[in-house]
């Protein structure tokens, strides 16, 4: 059985009036940009489709996947323009060295720490950080999840962000 990452139950989302007042930040790794930019576009299109105003979506680019957590922490601490949720988007494709393991472990731990609230509970408003990082064995698997036969994980990230921002 194959899962299409772009399928979801829209009835689980908040209504468009609520979403129109919210802000969402998307942090995108430029490494593997063919994949990550497609994921980011899927997230943006989905947020707008459900009522988030385009002007309330900020997109920040970073060099690679390891840098996602630093950028997310900075965006969370910005103050009055703080987002209701942050979506981090990256793509790590396994190679011949253990670098893949280090990058995957780093970003996973970083997002876990952010979600535990270490950097965001200080003002009484916790900001969920959504993990939309592909960790694949090859480029074909990444393409399948960035608008290919398995849908777009960016769509899944946007849906998750809207739900988590409105718990």
C-alpha cells in the first residue's frame, strides 16, 4: 500500500477565518533545491488554499539542512511577528559516507529541542516546529515525495502546522 502525502481530511483544519489571522514561517534548505523548493511551494500553496494570507507566510532560505534549527529558533524569537508555527524543509540523500547520519541526527535533535520548548516558552507562547525533512536513500525517493507519485511532503507539513498551531 502506498500513501499519498498530499491526501488529508480538511475537516480537521481550523476554519479560514482563524487561519487568515495567523502567521506561518517556512525555513527552506537550499541544498537539494530541486526537491526543497518543490516542498516549500507545496506548503505555501496549501496554507493559502486554506485561508492563510500570503503576506502572513514568511520564507527564509538557509544553506543546508543542519542550519534549519538555528534559523527556526531565530524566527521564533523575533518578537511581534512571531509565527504561529514554523515548517522546516530539507532533503538529505544518503551517500557513501556517514555524513548522512550526522546531518539527520542533528536536525532531528534540533527540532525536538525546539518542540520541547527550550527556546520558546519564555514568552508564554509555544511555537510548534514541523519536521518536513526528507531523509531518503536516493534522489528518486526524494522526487517521489516532492510532488511525485507519493505526493508532496510540503503539503503534509502545512497541514500539520495548521493543526498544531490551533491545538
